[in-house]
């Protein structure tokens, strides 16, 4: 525990989500943005799936959106509603891409396994001619592809959930920042008058 408490990296991350100068909604979204950043980096493993880069693209969008929340959305009185909205849009887009990625990866895995099984059924491979036992080949290919792709699918599902929560919190934070910037008259926010300095 002492080691964790003395770590400057962890201390700075903790400050991001516990800044007393920030609105509670801003602190909350920054806390979730840390998780989005971590999952976004990990989900970039999707670039390893040949020709199926959906997860990697979603990871890049998530990293950019989380970085905007953590580094460019301001704090205290300088908090920017626009930055929270922009980050929310990026992270919501990342969540949509990751949802698509999960479907695409499952279909990719199923198609590869079915293609091998179809070749077995069509006697493309025969043990006598090629020294290949088709059942062993089909199960081997399925297991190999499964070991590669299912961890990526699980990561993308977890990333999608975290991104969805973060996007919702981003829009809530933007609303709270805008409400704080407006004076309240009879319980209704009104725009501040513009004073000419000419």
C-alpha cells in the first residue's frame, strides 16, 4: 500500500478523478476515462486480426476521447463543456465500432471453422492422399483461431461497456458544466449578458 501511495503516476491519476475544484460529474467521468484509456490501448490488439481491424480502430478512437477528457477538458472554473461533448462523441463512436467488431470477429471465427469443415465434407482433404486427418485439422484450426480471437472479443465487449458508461457520463458532465456557467433566475438558468468593451 505504501508503494502505491508513493507512486507519482498513480497519484496523478487519482488527482484526475478527485480534484476538489471540479464538479462531481467531471470527476466521475475522468475516473471512468482512465479505464477507457487502458481498455482502448489493449483493444488495439484488434489490429492483429488479419483484415479485421474494427477493434483496433475503436481502440484508437477510445484513446483519443479518453485523452481529451484527461488532458484537454479543463478543470475547476475552466472546465469546457465542448471538450466533454467532443470526447463523448468520440467515445460513443468507439463503443459502436467495438460492438460491430465483436459481431465481425464472431462471424470471422465461424466462417473459418465452417470453411475447414466444408472442405472436410467435400473431401478436399483426405487422410489417405494428403496424410491429413480432417477432424483433427478442423478442431486444430478452430482451437488456434479461437485462442487468438476470443480474448480479443472478450476485451472488446468489456471495452464497449466501459465506453458506453463513459460516453453517458461525458454528456452529463457537459450539462453540469454548462449549468454551472449560467446564473440561476427563479430556478431557471439564463444566459449571461454580453458586455461590450468598446
